[in-house]
């Protein structure tokens, strides 16, 4: 199925604009994977309010403070009037403010999407500022749902940090075998059961767990040397067919853009052929937008390379810190627009 052009374009633009910042800045903090759902969930001890009680083995390493301590600190956090550059021109996910007849929060995938929408700008703004933005959005809820949503946010942030520390212990997951992947996923699921109640964990991660089960099945199929090429292809087709429809569509969309990237490289010397490929794959309107986006990206790359060379000279000039920062500020203003300067500063901070 060819994705709807506006949706496809929004996905592609979002990836191209934000991915360079997000990957590097958030790598130590972000959730990377889940488990296949075959291990029982330990619920863990909770206090009278239902908040997980941290056991000794769940204490942080000392390098990090629990992110949940940032909740209710909005009075001491200065939040810019404008959104981070990567979020401008986009909309906050909708459908997350659901409550039952008693006014209690109903956890949904949309609530997690709203959290992640703001957290995706980490690096452009501090975590404290982004948490304050989420708290402001949650102000649309009435009690008791608002307090429940704030508690969910705190637990979710702490969970993400716990997962990040677990991932650091495992290292490069690409080299893990099926058994190690199974154990890692089970440990992540256990962390969910510790930090989140069952209903929230189900709402937030049901799709990811379905995808994890597929990935484990796929790994076993690929490594099964007793299968012929035809049998392997059929087994993979059946495994993907077991995914929920939205996940199958997402995989198809991902494949479509992977094919586009391959075509873009192969037809780089033939702009007309590439444009024809775009039109066939995405439609005329989306093809024109993709061409425009690619032109903008190439222009950014050209300016970024020039900026990087001049930046290196400034850094090696032996200037005092205030003079160096002033020179870098002038250099960013020379090469980039006001919004692009935010992206440039974020990229500078991670290299």
C-alpha cells in the first residue's frame, strides 16, 4: 500500500529535520527495544498512592538523578515562548486526554505519543524545560486525571532512564543472539511492570511488544539453516502478516522510503528519472515536495560543511572563552537562519 502523500511527507520531513539531533543527543536516554511478552510481569511494590517504590537494586548509579524529580518544578524553569525548532509547524498529538466517568485518567498510546512529541526535542531544550511543556499540556485535564497523568509522566521518565542504564550494560545489541535478545527484552518488560501499572504498560507498549515478537520470530527464521529460500520467504511473510494492521502499514511505509533512498542514490546523476520514480511511488504532489526537501537538505549540507571548517579555525585560534563564544555566535548568524542556528548549536553540543 502506498502511503497517503501528506502523511508520507510529514513522516519524511520529520525524520530528515530532527533525526540528526535526536540520534546523537538522546542515545543514552531513549528506549530502544522491548520484549516478546513471554515473561511474567513482576508488578513490584507500590505505595498507597500506587507509585512504584524503588528497591535497593533499582537505585540509580549515582550518575543520574531520577527525572521524576523534575515534576512540579515549573515555577523555577524558564520555558521559551516559541517551540523548539524541530517542533515548529507541527501539531501536538491529539486523543490523549481521555478520562472515565469518574474523571480518572485512561492511559492510551496517544498519551505516550504526546510525551514523546515534546521529549523528541531534547538537546534543543533541557529535559526540565520539556517536562514543563508537558505539564502545561496536561493542564487541560481536570482532577483527578491531571495528578494521575503527572504521576504517569514521572514514572515513565524514570522507566526510560532505567532502560537506558540497562541498554548501556548490554552494549551493542546487533551482536546479541536470540537467547540474549530474549533475556534483554524480558528485563525491559520487567522494568515496565516495576515503574508502570499494568493498564499503562499495555496502552504504551502493546504495539512495540507485538513488533518485538515479530523481530524474534524473524531472527529465528533467518537463522534456520534447514529452510530453503522459498520457505524462508514464506515464513517471513506469515510472520509479518501476524502483526496488527497499523504496524504492517508502518513497515510498508518504511520500506517505501528505504526504496526511495536506494533509488535516490542510484539515480543521483539523472534528476528526471529520479523525479519520475518519485511520482510513480508517491504521486505528483508528494514527488514535488520530496524534490524540494532534497534540494533544501543539500543546501543545508553545503552551508554546514562551510560552517564546520570556519568553526574549526575559531576553536583552534586560542581565543578566550567569551571571545570564542561570540565568534561562534557571529559565525552561526552568517550561515544560518534564526531557527537553523538552534539546530546548529544542538549539533555543536554533541560533537
